[in-house]
């Protein structure tokens, strides 16, 4: 059972977590710590997306809700996996490929916002 409504959830948890991911993605990481930060922030976003399955809003009954939520969660998990590869393979890490996964995270958020949220902001990568 959710403790806060969707708007509060987004403001209190996802907005902060996504902002930290934005900061981590602002420039290519130069060491393992940078790659680890991207991984940590991306996996946190993925888990926050997972919590969207437990909301109590009417749109949860809409099959698009589960699909959009699952896609958003997967986008963040894919970013985390790409960052983990970079963490393990710093010499051959491809930040450009990781950036593409990152852009998919914001695109997934925006797709859900367009479908279900009347006053949600556009999320920028």
C-alpha cells in the first residue's frame, strides 16, 4: 500500500534520484568511482520505477500503466547494466552507448507523463 500519492512520490523520491543520475551523467566518467556512481543512480531509478506498480491511482487499471511502468523500469535497468559494464571495463567503456541508454530513461518517463499525468514536467536527459 502506498504511503504517499503519485505526485508526492515523484517529488520526494524520483525527482531527487533522477537529478542525481543527471549529475552523474553530466560528463564521461574518468575512473571506477564515476562509473559506480552512474550504476548506483541508475539502479536506484529502476527500483523507484518498480515502486510505481504499487500505486493506487485509477490509471493503474489501464493496461498501458503496467506497460509504461515496466518499460521505464527496464530502461533504467539497461542503463545500470551498461554502467556496470563500464565499471568492469574502464579501458573499453563506451560512454556514448551509455548516454543512449540514459536518454531512453527520460524518454520512458516522458511517455508515461504524457499518457497519465496532467501536470507532470518534461524530463530532460
